C-alpha cells in the first residue's frame, strides 16, 4: 500500500520548522554573546588600567558578528540539502540517513 502523501508533507513541514527553530535559537545565543562582549568592553573602558583588555573584548565581540551570517548560510544550506534529499525520495521514511 502506498504511503499517504499528506502524511509525508506534514512530517516534512514539521522537520523544516524544527530545523528553523534550532538555527533561530543558535542565532539568538550568538546575539546575546555579542551583547555581553560589547557591554563588558564598555565597562572595561571606564578605567585606564583595563582599556587594553576592553579593546580585546571588543575585537572578540566583533569577530562574533561573523557568526550571524555563517548561521544564516548554514541554515539555508541545511534546508536546501534536506529539501533536495526528500524530493528525490518521495517514499521518505523517518529513518533518514542524513546526519543532523
């Protein structure tokens, strides 16, 4: 008996939502880390003795900004690869060989 195509679509959409939520959580965590680095750097700039440390904290915070587009790119690639894999296999089962 062939599988119900509506059931496959529902599973596919749920999986896509799950993938998007995971990357959204990672993006939020990255934004929080960036904020912490910049607040810490700002506080360290109040004293001359810690101004060098403040510069380093700002640099680290700036490098964390690279994570934001990297996360978006990784999410797009992940969803595209996942979508391509499941279009090729219309009788998809829950035991996918794709490593998440």
